[in-house]
C-alpha cells in the first residue's frame, strides 16, 4: 500500500504543523510533501497565512509587504 494521497495530506496539514501526528503518519506526510510540489506549495501557503495572521493577536495590522507576499503565494498555486 502506498503513502497518503494529496487529499489526505491536505487534510492533515494542521495536525502536521501542530506536531500532533503519530510518527508513522508524520513520516508519510513528509514523504508525500517531498515528492509533491503542489502539496508542498499548499503547506507553504498555510505557513505564510499563519505568520501573516499571527500579528493580529497583538492588535497590529498586516503590513502591505506581508499582504503582497501572501497574495503572491496564493496566485502561484
């Protein structure tokens, strides 16, 4: 049996980032991400979104360069 497919990996990315996957499942996701540019871009977009929105906790606004980078990240997918 092969590793996880794209739909499964995308569904697991939050748990992957929060380090809540069992070791075997984490390795499967990492293996898939290493060989699937589309899912790797999705992960990069998720990380960029988290980073951009993280500043909102402090009541700050998102700077224009950060917004531009985030928009570009989503355009490329």
